[in-house]
C-alpha cells in the first residue's frame, strides 16, 4: 500500500432485514401436552453494496414440531452494513465471515427470542456461535468440494 492509507472498519447500521412467524396448526397444536422438538438452522451471507461497503446477513430458522406437526416456524434475517476499506484481500473473508457476524448475531438472538415470546411461547434462546469455527469449517468444505486438477 504505497499511498499508506489506514485500514477502515466501521459499522454503518445494524437492522432486522426480514422476519416471519407461522403457526400453521394453531390453535389445536397449542393444546398438545407433548414436548416439541426444536430445529435451528443458521446461515451467513455477505454482499457488496457500494465501493468499500458491504451488507452482512445472519439468518436463523427455528422450527418446533410435535410429532410431524409444526408448532411454529420463525425465520429471521439480521443484517449489518459495514464500511471496510484498505484491508489486504486475504483478510476480507475472515472479516466478513467472522467479525461482522459476531457483531450482528446478538441482535438476531434478541429479535428471535422476542418474536417467539410475543407469539405466546416461551422464548427460544439461540446458543452462542463460534463464527471462527463455522468459517473455518466452511473453508475446509469449500476446499474439499473444489475440483481437483489431475496431471498425467
């Protein structure tokens, strides 16, 4: 970096991009006495929105079922807009795959718990996530799935 510009990492905004709640089997399912099973799926995505500005989204899907019937399904996407400039390219992946999701995720956890509680259920608290381990696992999987060049 010959022009000696300082690296920039700033949070521009954190916001709830999308949220939905479904209770397809209410009210009958609410009378069931069995404990529901809970399935939680998480995802992270990052996209450029302008020069040096990126949107990083963390998505959670929480589905509870009793037997084969859905009690509730919550899908929420929490996003952050980050200004990231003058960083080496090899640091961009970890910044957007680890640092940014770590900032956004607590907001997602709170919004999901609140949405579920407002629907009349005990809140589901999403566990703390080690985004570094998740990122490293994704990188290892991508390397494994990459086409191999075989020379003869």
